[in-house]
C-alpha cells in the first residue's frame, strides 16, 4: 500500500479547497443557509408542524443532504477532471500507485470536504431553528456513506466527462432536481398516491428520509431500507470505478 | 554482460483509430548510459516512452525495468522511473515547492525537504520555490518538470524533448545537469529531434521512424560507420570551373574557386582518393593543403530518414 501517495493526493486536493475558501466553503454554506432562513423562518411560520417537527427544523436534514450531494459530486468530478484537462494526469498514471489508492486519495478528499460543509450547515442551522439529533451514530453513518458514494459518482463523472459542460450538466440537471423532488422540503406523505410511488424511484429520497430519521425519528421509508439502498449505490459506484480502472477507459489509450 | 536496466521486447502499439505507432520495437538500455532516441515528429518516440512509464497500454510486447515487468510488477518498475514530459503541463495554482513535494509523495517516498531543496538548487529554482507555477516562464516550468521527476530519486530518467523551446543558456545548463546525473549512476533516455543534442550528449543513439527502431549504435561507431567523408583540396590558384578532365569525379568548387571538395564513402573498398590525386596532377592542378572532414550526425540522420521513406 502506497500510503505516501494517498496522503499526497489527499493533501493536494485539500489544499486546492483551502486555497479558495470563499468559493469552496463560505459561498456554499451561505447559499444553503439562505434556504432555511427563507423557507424555514419566512414560510415555515405559516406552515403547521410536520409530525411534531417545526417546518424550519424539518428541512434541515434535507438541506444538509443537498449540500453533501452537490458538493461531493462537484468536488469528486473536478478533482480528477482537472488533471485530465491540463495533462498533469501523466504523473498520476506513471506513479507507482494502484487505482484503489488513487480513488482513496481523490474520493477521500472530496468526501471530507463535503462533510465539512455539511457540518458547517448543521451548525449554522442551529442558530436559526431548534435542532435535535436522536440517533447521532446513524447521522454520522449516513453522512459518511452519502459523502463517499456521491464523491465516487463525481469521480466517475470526472473521468467520463469530455468537457466542462458535461462536468456541470450532471450536478445541475440530475442531482439538483432529484434532491428537490426527493423530499427535502416536504414529506412524500403529502403527495397524491401516484406521486408517492414515483418518488420511491428517486434514490435521493432514501438518503433524505434516513438522514431525517436520525434527527427526529420520522421518515418516509423505513430506515433499514434507506441503509440498504445507500449500500447498493455505493457498491454500484465501486463496481463502475473498478471497471473503468481495469480497462483504463478514458484514462489510457 | 550485466542485465540491462531497461529491456523492451516486441513492443507494438496500434491506436483505436488504427494508427500503428510502434511496430515491434526491441531495445535494451544499459545501466548508466545516456541513450538518445532520434526521430522526426510522429516517429513513435513519445508513444514508446508513454508505454514504458505506464501512461499508455501496449498492444503487444513486454517492458522490463530492472527485472520487473512494467505491467505485472508496476510498482517496482515505475518507482525507478522519472519522466519529464514533452508538454509543459503544470498545476498553475500550486507553488513550486508544493508541486515538487507532491511528486515525491506520489512515488511513495517519505517527505525529504533536504532532497527537494537540493533538487531545486541544482535547477536554479530555489528562489522561485514559493512562486505559483503560472507566474513562471516556459523555461522555468521546464525546470520544474525536471525537478518533479528528480524529486523521487529515479534510477532511470526519461527526458522527452527536454530542450524544445528552451534558450541556449538553459539548454547548456540542462546538458550539464544530465551529465551530472549520469555521474551519479542515473540512466538517461532522451528523445530529441535536435541532432546536435544527441551528438553532444549521448553514448548511444537510436534512430526511430514510422514506429520502427531502425538501429541503435554507439555514437562514435555510428558516425564512423555511416559517415561519408569529404576531402578538401586547397588549390594554389583559384579555378573558375571544375576542369572537364575532372568532371566525372563529382567535384565541387567552393570558397570562390579556391578549394575543391570531394565527397566519398569512408568505408568503400575504393575511396577514389588515389585516382583523384592522380587526376589532379595530370590536369596540372597544384594544391597547397589536403584535409578530410567527417560528416555530422545531422547529415547521417537526414540520409537515413530519407531512405526510409
């Protein structure tokens, strides 16, 4: 195991983040915080409690998930896309590192960054709405698994992307809509039955539901289903990454 | 004979679009030598290097680095190799120090600030260590790429067109550095299309064209073997034209008619020198000096590549 290489990649990626704190940290935290200020405080005061939880507090887990998903995907994709784009990837390909180590370095850094942001949003939310976390261990588990899974998704996108546009497309056109329709701002129980069924096809629903359960003990689907689903996503991503590396697809000619 | 540090056997590469970049190349590189791979653009030099370094997959053949297969035992193989790519690809926003230290880590070595400092000083980069790469000139970036390759103490160093777009001073510095590295036991493989560079630096020269390694020869041997020579006859009285009696010898007049130049194959059974000298005196031409000149590697190379077409 080339631990030094994992450390080098991880450090390199984290430096990239902290070099631009305004863009990488402050901006996403502020923009996400605006959601619970506007939705929670302004609109929430006119919405009745959902299963005993105030609306402002209800949306916090979903907002943290949204942050984790978008940040994981964009960090994971950019980290590997950029060296491909500039050509510096030659060094990675010629270094005595295994693919597993490369993934650990890049995905580890992307997941770390999105978790930091998620926690910052959580802390900020604490100033505006009353929070309680009933199952902190599960909360941490969901946080880590989701960050890892979607950093892997990002990594895959970064390898497959042929240009900047494709790199932006998936987060904007896939992740964002899925998050909005995945019960971030509402419980799917309020939807007509047909839409409830359709919503069950949305993977993000399981993440938001499970994460919210770890806060308030309420969920759209059973928490065990949420855990199984995220396990399946993670396994699928690992499978795809494994295939990419075995074949060298889009990395080596 | 000691085991070669790099052994390439039957290496071939066909790209997806059907382009055959390498056609069964065999090459052994001896420990501690400087080998220059000479060839025109698109000859397959970079493809060859990319396969050895693990950046490109081979279609066929094997690469063995100090006894380690570069696919099955890629860790052992790659950790010995430093690569300085042709393109100036750098992380624009990183500092010199960070990017060079990063390279060392990637190759699995523990941080060693003293070594990094030595490398940067040797490359006259020390006062730039805190500069971001985008602030550096092209020549400085080239040095950074060399520093990155040297950061992990390679036993084999690949320099892919190291002096392309580099000014004369830096080129001389690089040549000095390469010699110094060789002194310390590093094997160096450089590609170039500057013949002067190969002539200046290399112990052996390989000529590659259309994906085939035409030959690899000791530099002196190569120049002796393939070189045509010229006999320069300095005349006492300048001539206006080559006399008819000497026309069939293939002579050329130069320096305002003051010298006659006779080109011959130094390895031929008959060089024709004796006949020429006899013909000269028969024509009543008197000369004050005779000189022979070896043709340069450039002439050899141009001839070879032309023949290969």
